[in-house]
């Protein structure tokens, strides 16, 4: 946690988060974790839907406590002249705006790049949409699920004889959030050189394609289409999940040749190392049935703890397959401080994921969890120079 003697690396950076749900808002959260002043703008009568996603406690959405951390909250209807006026006033004193409206929406409200850059030439306008700002799909509604389907992720996920499989969480959105935070910092670095801001066009369908690896290259050069292989890999073996005698599961990986050899010695099958096909991961993968049987049989006669301990002593790669209960108690996560406790005025102590990484001199921190809808509206507008009567007027007309 940052102390009084350290200044977070993004202190002094102001970010307006006018996006909803996950990719854009999560990128803003990541910036806020390292000191950026993030103002979350929500519609007065339609809060960010993440406040109602997933389980809640005492009527308070828990996902929002994570996604809204380190953000001040402001209510504002951008579609009317009062909201436009407030946003332009904010934009004049802001470094980054993150939005995810369908292309053309901000322009229709008189809040496009032309108007925003006119009040602040140094602004970075970050546009996060399902399909990007151009192209035949640009105006379609886009969600992470569609990116997981379109990118090829679902096509390669699942058992060989089963259907394509979608993840049970916001994978594409989260990957896009990481990419968006990176894009924002890259654009700001460009601003340091040129003095001018610019537009970031982030399509959620693209970052997930990048993390899927060289599939386009394989297809381009070889016509190769990666099939579904379940937990196995076409690039190495043994690589799978295995059940221990106590009913728990482990995952084994042998991406390195030396590790594959250690595994086979450990499970009592050193003769397989001498087979001509054992010398390369791709040819080992062609013998996955035999290798899986050897590893699976050995693990099935041991508890998960016994298997993990033996693999660790043999310097072979293994990990327990953990659910969230295990994660919360895992000693490695504890040593890293991966789960942080935050005191929340609404719900009391909360445990959630900590900031993404550790910096030795200017660390990030969770200063507060997600705040109530519009909690900071009057404070923010007063600081902008709006008088109390004008704020009351904006409330009366439904702008706030």
C-alpha cells in the first residue's frame, strides 16, 4: 500500500470513465489502482449494469465493489444540453476519457472528437467497442462473448467430440481491459513527445485474437486449423488434468523437454524417455494416450498433496486445480499479497484481488471499494465551478 512518503506513478492523471460493464471500466480501474484520479460517470436513472451483475449482499452488488474501486462517482445524462455542458467542462480538465458507446453516439450528442479536442487538445479519447469504429460490424451491439466466439477461442476450447465452449467469466473483456490500459499509457507517452492527444480505437474482438497465439500464421503458411483437444496440447505431452485418490485434481505441464523427462522418471516409466518419439513435444503429443496413462495411474494412487510434493521435489511442473476457496488460502498468493482486504463503509471489511503488479518504489493501492451511485456528484461539480443553485437546477431537469 502506498504510504505518505510515496507518490503513486499516475498521480495527477485524471480519467473519466463513461463506459459501462467491463472492458472500459476495468481499464479505468487499473489506472486508478496506480494513482490516477478516476471519475465514474453513470446515468442518473440507469447505473452501470455491473452494479447488478452477480451476487449482492444487503442489496449492494459485489462485482461493483471490485470494478468501481478507486473511483469517484458522478451521475450525468450525457444526451441532453446540460449533460453536454458538464462533460465538456470536465473534458477541459481531463487527460483520458474512456467510453464504449456505439460508434456515432457521442457525435450525435455533440461530444465527438471534434468537440472534445477543441476544449482540450491534449485529451486521449479511448473508444472501446465490440467491433471497433469502422467496418461492416461497427454498429452492431458487441459483448465479450461475441469476441470469444469470433476470435477462434471457443472453436479450440472443449473436448474433441464436444461443442465449442465459452468461458464462464468475462475473458475477452478482461483481456481487452489490459490492452486498453496499455493503449492509454502508450497514447500518453506519445502526448509527452508531440504535445497533442489522440483517439484510441480498441475493438474487443482483437486483443483475444492476439493472445490465442500463432493460429493465423499457421493457417496462412500451412493451412493448419487448430482442433479442440480438451486439456491436451498438440505441442507437448503429458499435459492434462489428473485425479488424485482423494478426489482432488492436479494439472501437469511438460512444455520443456527436461521437465518431461523428470516426470517420466518420477512416475516410474524412464524407458519411455529412450523412445525416438520422446525427444520433441509434438511427437510426444502423438503418444498422449500412453503418457497420460502412465502419469494418471501414478497420481491416482496418491493424494493431491502427496503428488504435488513429489513433483516439487523432482523439479517437475504441477499445480493443484483450485477453486476460489483454495485460492483464498493458498500460501503463494498470500506471500504475494494477491488478495487484499479493504474496509468498506457499506459492507465492512472486503477481500478482493489486489493491484495487478508490484512496483518497488511507487506501488499501487486500493484506496476504497466501489462507491454508491452518484456519491461524489456535488463535490465534483462544485470543484468545476458549478454553483449550488446551478447544481440544483441540473438535478431538477434530470441531468444529474
